[in-house]
């Protein structure tokens, strides 16, 4: 199993991300497309120029909302300069039309991109159904907020196939336990407000814990950590143990997705990540 890093531009400034990429070895760097000001493709390219041993890419872009020809031109230019170490994480984004039509449109775009650039593509998926629909045209999938059991079910779609199953693992680090838990509550309840994630959490048997985060906070957090959904102020040993369990359940790359409280300055953030990757 590989441990990767998903570095959110709202948590780390671009120059901080480049410093991390230059000084911490991670086989994969994912740049979530969450900022209106920072381009995840350009930032991924900068990482690849700093670190000649890693792979990097956006994780994920809403491919149905992109201008396809411009995207293809970017990919060709980048991979020519970094020897095909750039990858593309893609997702459906907000589906305002029929879901099957959105998936069909995404498939067409992925096929065109792969045919013209040969770039590796990982598709963000919540359930086995979408994984099955893209396994023939992708290099693997990206899971988000996955339990160990969910990872096992979805990864079974790729059994005996040379595909990567990647799972984001969101960790919340604060000066105090309360600060870290507060960040986790905000993030989990934000996602639970989306119907597709609510249904996912319900199917994975964790929706009760998420809804009880305010009333039964400590118990709910323990249950969510035990199932591999999140981690609060984890130690490097805890992260290693979680990665081992995900590996046994079919995950090839566990991408740590860290959140830090505002009182955690960059030096402390860097020191934490460096210790994890020793």
C-alpha cells in the first residue's frame, strides 16, 4: 500500500504545498479542486517540477463542466514536461440533468482525453455502480469518507484487474481535542446535507453517529474512527494501523487529507506530516 497526500488549498497556501512536496516523500499528491482562486492543475504541475519522484494531479475536477479541448492541451503540455507523472482525478460534480446522461457524458469525455493524451485517470465514486460503469475506461477510483467495509465492497469491482483503489482519509488536527472534533463535526455534517452522501452514510451504517455528533459526541467520534471514516488528532502509529486495515480491504493508496485548526501554524503542520512519512 502507498500513503499519499491530499492537500487542500484552503488549508495550505500554494508555496506551503510546494515546500511539503519538496521535502516529504509521497508517491501521490492530490490537489482537491475546492478553491475559486487556486487552479489545481497548475498547482499539481508545480509539484511535479519540484519533486521528480512523485505523481500529482487534481483530485477531483468536475469534468462535465470543463472546456475539453483546453483541458486536453494542458494535459499534453504538462505530461510532455514531467514524463507522464501527471494524473487526472475526475468526478461528476453537481448533476442537474439525468444521472445516467451525466455519466454517459463523463464517459465520452474521459475516452476522448485518454485517446488523445494517454493520461492516467481516477474517477471519484461513492458506490459500486459508478465504479462498474467506469472501470473499463479509467485507471481506478477515488473514494471519500469510506468505511473499511465500503472499501471492501467497492474494491471487489476491480478484483484481478490492474486498477488503483484510492481512498481519501480525512484527519482533523487541533491544539485541543475539542478543536479537532469541532472541525470534524462541521465537515461531516456539511457532507451529510448532500442527498448522495446522506444515502452513502446511511448505507455504511454511520448516519446515526453523524446525526448524534452534538448530543453524543465522544461516542459518535469513537464509532466513526473505529470504522475508518475519520481520525481525530491521530498518531503516526494510528495512521499506519488504519492504512493496514484499508489495504486488507482492497485499498491501494490511502490519501491522507489533513485539516488543521487555525492555531496550528505551518511549522507545526509540516512537522506533523513529516513524522507520519518518516
